[in-house]
């Protein structure tokens, strides 16, 4: 579908979220299967209301270069499972110690710490298993899993969380914040675009453009998140706000100021849009990129 | 190599462990790579002295049906990474709260809880990534990952840990203990034999026999572990003993008594040996099975 306005992007995201939720519902173990408690806990976090940004981007990027929906869907769901796993573990008392997420009690508040740790573990393992089990073209599986594994591991999201925890209370430094954001957030968003390219068997130029686009909107997304933590209310974002400041977290606006951070996010989106233009015939990726920095939740 | 005595099994295990340790050393991120702290933590647990039973079984089972060493090695290392991840998370204060493992301080005692949680996560993700990245025959990757994912997830090891925690302090019940042991321990040991069959492109009869063999020695291994917890010293096993009793854990000897548990382990090994005999020309799998219940650590 051709979309050009923020509203169109919202409509596209809502439709993608609905499709991803239906697939999550189907592929997550049902709550009645033994042991029910961990399945309830996995479903609590993976099916909680969310933007489903990573899978939506994968679907949009994949379609823009001609991949089949059926090829994209297992990878899309896997990305959301990895994202859900990371939220469950990041919220634990030993990490960010959060009690509210997506407007609901966090997993360990609802199910206890032991179950939350194990549910996060199981969500991560299920992500890899799903790609291997459900991807119709089996020859794509190895590439998809290498990209997802790298983006999730210590060179990606998990490494970013470590750097984030280590940096608490250290002096403002843009190089450090950039590295944290690149790993903690941009790596998985970039991976969603790279996995889309694999699903579409895209040529090297398209794959490269998608990776660069993904990295830039990933950074812009996290800068916007930092800004929302400073300026939005908990009702708007569904989690406690101003907590970065309380904890002495390094944030982009904390280093460069609110206005400069807004400008940086806008510039990154402009670059992303420019890079992706030749590979985005219907303008969906442009629209999604612009929507990401305009959001208020 | 043809082996027939306990001593030969010990020699085989030691040689396999050496090979697996060299591969772990090569494939684990080096401690100098950023963020060094989590890499140190991963290496602390994955390289700690251990029997490397799961990878050794995979190598032995794979060789017995003609698989190449190079095909087996990534899967072998992946099994050990999943095992190490499970130990790190099971030892956490919110779970079994252990401070000694393999004769060393547990990961969270040494590196703190946050790093231990993230190191466990990273070890699990690396397991799947390694199979996808390093298996020379890429068409085997999807099958290997489905087996490993199932054995690790809520139908396997993680589900077993949930059942184990839920069963603490409940009345003795052999059906429940069997289900816990099947999932918590036998699933991954069975998977090591099933993955070996995939690597060897074994026929259905061989694959089935290997799976049944693996499940039985997995159960026998855990029964022996329960017995050692009751009867061995911490110096022998490298972790605190008699803790199952203190915590009201369901154990096999706790339900049927020490002598009956010894007999059950022996019977399971006999069944395993009988099942595998037609597919074990050199007797390696028989020897390993017998060694497992005879061990004192």
C-alpha cells in the first residue's frame, strides 16, 4: 500500500501489529500446556500491547523488495520475542528494577523473579527455534539466525545493556551514548531490515541500504525514547518516566541538550529516508521513519 | 577408538573435553573485546572445569554413525554453551541461590547478578548463532536448531526448572520427579544424541535408537546426581551437597530410597546399552553409558 502521511504510517503499523499479534498468539505455547505458569508469563510480556515496531519494519522492508509474507512472518515474530525477552530481563530488580511496562506490572512483579528470568530465557530460545521451524525456505534459516544472534548478543543488544549499566553515573560523553544506543537499540532494528533483505534475497546494494537505513532509524528511535523519558507522562508511554535522570543514565539529550537531540533525531531520519529512497517505491519506509521520531509514546 | 572399560571411557571423555575446550576457547568472545566484563563472565562459566558430557556424547554418537568431526563440533560446543547458560541462571539468588559451582564461586558471586543474567542470555544466543555460523553443511542448520530449541525451551530444560521450583516442598511423587528429570536433564542429553544423528544424516531407525538411548542415560545421569548430592562431599562434586534435602527438592532417591534409585539407574543404563548395541560398532556409547552411573563426581 502507498502511504505518505503520518496517519498512513499509523494505519500501516496498526495493521502489521495485528498480523504479528495473531502469529504470536499462534506460535507462543498456550497457557494450558504444562508448565502453565511460565507460558502465562511468556504470553503476559510478549502479547502486552506494544507498537511491534521491529516486526512491522521487517514486514515493510521485506515487502518493499518483494519478499513473500509467509517467509517474513517467522522472522518478524522472532524479532518481537527477542524484544520481549530483553524487556523482561532489563526490568528485573538486579537490572533496571522497573515495576511498570506497557501500562502493566512488569513480569517479575506479576509472576516472581524466578519465573521472569526463565520466561525471558524461553522467549529468546523460542525466537531462534521459530525461525528454524517455520521459515518456508529452509536455505535462508542459517543467515537469518546469524543476523539475529549477532544483533542480540554481546556485540548487539545484550552488550548495549552491559555498557548502559556500566555507564550509570559516569560523565556525559556522546561517543559512549552513541555506542550504547547503537548496540542496545539500533542493532536489533538494523537486524530487522537486514533479515528482510535476506528473506527477499535482495542484492548487495539493497541489503546495504536497508542496513544503513535501519541503523539510523534505530538511533533516532532511541534518541526519541530518551526525549520522551524527559518530557512525556507515564500515562503517555506506559512506563515510569524521568527514571533515566534519577539513575544517572547516559542519555542523548542529557549529553547534547533537548533541542540538539531533537535535531539529531531529525537529521538521522532524513539520512535514512535519503538512503532508502531508491529501494522504497511506495514510500512505506520513508513514512515509518518519519513516524518514529514524531511519536509521543 | 574401541573402548570397553571404565578407564577407556574416562580417557575418551578427557580427549573429547580437551577438543571441546579448545573450540570453546576459539568461539567464545575474547575477554579483551568490549564489553570485557560480560565476556569474562561468559568465559568464567563456560570454560570452568567440567565433564563436557553433552558435547562428548554428541561427538561419540556422531562418530558411531559416521559423521564428520567438523560437522559435529559447532553443535557440540552449542550444547555446552546451553548447559553453561542453564547453570549460571539456575544458580541465581532468585532460583537455587548457589555460591559454589565446579569448585569455583558461581557467576553472580564473582561478577554480580546483572552481569550473570546477561552472560547467561548471551551464552544461550551464542549457542544458536554458532550452529548457524559454523556448521559446514548449511542444510543441517534448521534441523539442529529446532532440536536444540525444543530441548532447551519450556518443553525441555527450562520447563523442567520451572517444575522443579514449583515442586519444592511438595509430597514425594515418582511421576512428578520423572517428568522434572526428563525435562531438566534428559531433554538436553537426548538432544545431543539426536543432533548427532542429524549431523550423520542417519536413517530413521538409528535416529530413534539414539534418541531413546539419550533419554535413558539422561535420566540415569540425573538419578546419579541426586544420589551424589546425598552421599558425596562438596570436594568430590565441586558444589554444595545435601542441598536438595535442605530445600525440600523432589529427588529420585527421596521418593524411592537410595538402593532402589541405584537399581533404577543401573536398569536404565542396561536398557540404553541394549537399544544402542546395533548402532554402536566400537562400544563407545556402551562404555560412556556405564561410566555415567559409576562416576563419583
